[in-house]
């Protein structure tokens, strides 16, 4: 059954920028309540006082901050590694492609620090690789259906010292910060101790600063 609280959560979660601002305590709750009031009244079919919406916003803000504090309870620190000149291919998944993916690891010199990440989805395969292999990958995929490709990308990897894998909220919080800075994410790759974002080269410095500030926040929380 819908309520003022459930509608407030729904409206906020459909607008991540507002959600982030609420968690930071930089929103005018009165102005936001006035903006949400018509939608909530329409959904509930009755008149609602703005003060009731403000109370729901305040409770949800406290709830978000409480979850964020819990999520950084573990001692988390790390370092950032940047790799430039990366390209990204999104390809239709096929039996033929899956059968030859192993050849990619023979093609790319990972031992010398070249970048390669392969993500296999339900219907698509994503290949992110050092740009110097672009022509090789084009030939490799010549008999496959390529949906999209991009060049001029960088990867930003956070190598964590703490228990990143079992600490809830880290990926979500970083993505919110990237969204706040209008940074588009092409790929996300995670392992037990690493979290990698593939973004456009023009956002590399800004993205690095976002991650650095986040690590400082985690360290001081």
C-alpha cells in the first residue's frame, strides 16, 4: 500500500542527483516537499500537508546516512591506477565468439601491462583492450555482429587494502559521485580487491579526483 514515505522514496530513487544531495544534507526539504506534493497527492488521492512530506524526507535522509556510515565501518583504503589509450567493443554473443575468446589472451601482452577485460553477458560480450590492438580486434571480430565501439578511453582502478568485497555500498557511492560530476561510465569491472571504471579520456583527471576524494572520505570516516 502506498504511503507518503513510500512515495518519497520512489520519487527520490528515480532522481539520483536529488538522492545524493539529500544524503549530503544540502537540499532544501521545504522546497523539495513543495515540488513532490502534487505527485504524492495524485498517487494517494488526497490532500497532503507539506510538513508530512518534509518529515518523510528527513527520516529517509537519516536512513541513508545511517546506511552510509555502516558501509564504511570497515577500514578501507587503497591506491588508484590509471591506464590510458583503451578501446571498447560491444558484440553480440555467439557460440563462435565464445569459442575463440581464449585467443584474445594470446594476442594481448598482459605480462607487459597491456589492458584486457572481457565481460560475458546474457546476450552481449564486452571487450575492453589497449588501443594499440584496435586493428587486431577489428579483424578478430570481422565475422561477428558489433553493436558499438569506442576509442580514446581510460581505465581507473582502485586497488583496495581493506575488505572491499564484503563492504556494502562502495560501488553505488562511487557511481553516484561519477554521476554528480557528469562522468559517463563505459564499463565496470570488479574482482575481490579491485574496482575498475572505464571512462572517456576527457574525464580522466576529474574521474581520478572523484576516486581520490572518495578514498579520503573512506579513510577519515
